[in-house]
C-alpha cells in the first residue's frame, strides 16, 4: 500500500473551475474561498448525486456539488 492510499480523502463542497482532464491540474472553488490548484490529476470518477472522486499525485478528494449538498442537509 502506498502513502497516498493510506491517506483519508479530503471532502469538499464546491465546484470545478475547469473540466477535469487526466494529466492536468484541477482548479476547485469552495464557497467563500479562493479557487485552489491541485497536483496533477491521475484518475477521476463522476458519481451519482453530484459527487466527483478525484485522485491526484498528492491527495484524494471527494468533491460534492453545493446544490446537491444543500438538498441533502435539508432532508437530514
């Protein structure tokens, strides 16, 4: 198991500033914060309910869409 696989994913509620592409960096915008740049994207999977799993060289992210996250909080 590599060091990256041992790390917990970073869970964010936000949007992508640009479309995801393997071999490129991702720009993620969290509400109330400036956009930030990730390391190079190695893999990504778009899942149901506005969730995107992104694996980069240095981290793993779970990105939730703000609109979908708000609906989930109202239902809870």
